[in-house]
C-alpha cells in the first residue's frame, strides 16, 4: 500500500493518531511531527476532509539516503515525475531538516526543485514554472538523519485554514491546535464547554463545529484537485466523500458552549468568526472577566488559552494576581474538567488544585503546557 504522513504541531501527534484511527485509517505510527499511515489517494483525501488536528497530509513518493547534496539531487531525479507533474503545471518545494548533515531547508528545497525540473525538461523539452504562493503541485521533502523522504502535499494551503477566520486578536491560536487541545483534555460534544478568555473564539468555534459534525475541510479547496492524476474516478470519489460529510452535519449544537472575554472587541471578533463558520447561533457570547466567572448549573469543561505576560501587558504582580484568581475559579469547578494552556507553568504553581495531566505543546513557536485539572 502507498504510504502517507499527516503532520501535526509538536506535542499533538497522539491526538492526531487517535483521530485518524476513528476515520478507519490503517497502519498508524506516531513519529516526530506527525503520524504515518497506509492507503491510496482516496484515503489521503478523506484525511484532508475530516482530520481536525492535522496540519498537512503528505503522499509519499520515495525515500533514499542523502549523505551529500549530490545524493539528494540524484535521489529526487530517480523518481518518475511524469505521473505527477507536467510542464503546464506549477510547483513549489518546501523542506524540513532534522539531525542531518543537510542543515539548510531552503538549500534542500532548491536542490529538489532543480532535480524535478531538469528531469521534465529532458523528457519534454519544457520545464514547469515555480509558484511559491499557490502551486498546482506542492512538493514536500522531509530530511531526518541522513535520509530524505519526498512527498506530494495533498492540501496545499495548510489545513488549519478552515476558511472561517475573518478577524483576529493580538495572539491567535491555530484551529488545528485548538482541536488538539479539545481532544487531549477529553472534551466530548455532549459536554458543556466554557472558554472565559476566548479572544478570537478559536476554541469555542472549533468545539461547536465538532459538536455539529462539520468536517473541517468541507468548504475549502485542496491541491490534489489540480493534479494531473486527478481523473474522473478520483473526482467522483471526492464528490462522494464530500456529499457524505455534508449529509452528516447536524442542524444545531445540542450542548451549551460559552465564549467570553473581558474585551468587547475580542467578543465581537469571536462573533464575526462564528458567523462565518456558521455557528454563531450555537454559541453564547458574553463580555466578562474570567476571574468573575460563575459556573452556575453547567458541569462540563473549561478550556482556555489565557494570555501570557506580554499579551496581558501587566506587571509581575498583576500577572500573579490574575493567575491566582484563575486558580480559584478552576478550584471551584466541582464535577468539571479544566484545561489551561500556559506559556509558563510557574504561573499556575499557586493553583489550589493539583494538575491531573500535563501535555507539552507548542503554540506556534512558543513552548507551552496544557494543564488538565479535575477539581
């Protein structure tokens, strides 16, 4: 069977594996930065459509040792590119390097591009153009140790771009990370959810979309739809997958989801994003301070990404006071789960309730910890 690799933000790989398992994908293996699985192109299309935690879905073309730059060029050129690319299509190459003698990802991408276009020029007398912004065929090279693996990127634009984000606040959590946080803290769509520091609304919007069973890739395009090998049979299969996903969408969210923030502009931003996502009517949006939160009759999950020091624009004393009060709020959530993504774990040391589980994650390039509590 062909092999595929779904990439994920660091620390979220196991959440992605569990998600791919529920999709019925086979031979799952967690690796640094993602999950390997087996299947044909239709399986990769299914992952693009449904995977909430995946950043990219890559289809493996081949792998080979790369002790030298020449070995990289020869290995890429040894692959048959005529099935995947023609001179009339555009391409772009992205690369990552880890623990390798080839340390510069831009050099690896350039060497890969040269090998591809040289092969096609020799065969056809013409070469494809490069389109970095919106290529027909995105190529991805992953160098780990002294071995390179070459993939085609099925998605093109990263999968966190769902198409609903119209407004942002100062610091924005990616949609894929928000979904991974919901999975890691074991939130289920039948449990109420509150985000008292919602910002642009990413966590509650992703929760509402999950509760309504809206596939994250339902209303966006993908690179594979422009590939030369995207024939009538694959087009029919893709239309079938999307039709099944659309038929599975629930008409409304059946669980209370509250998005709150003390900043009225942030709440309005969340409202506009929720409207674009089609879930404004499924959220309760309110202006209020997280430190004054009352859980009232709800028994479910508090899931939030509180601002770190720079984002709060607060003194050390004010920051300490904020987290002290947040800890009191968490401690008062009897019968509930609280999940707090913190940039500096020392900020929560004064919480009057012990951490149940801690997951090291990255919010962009910022190292964080998802701390889960059960008061």
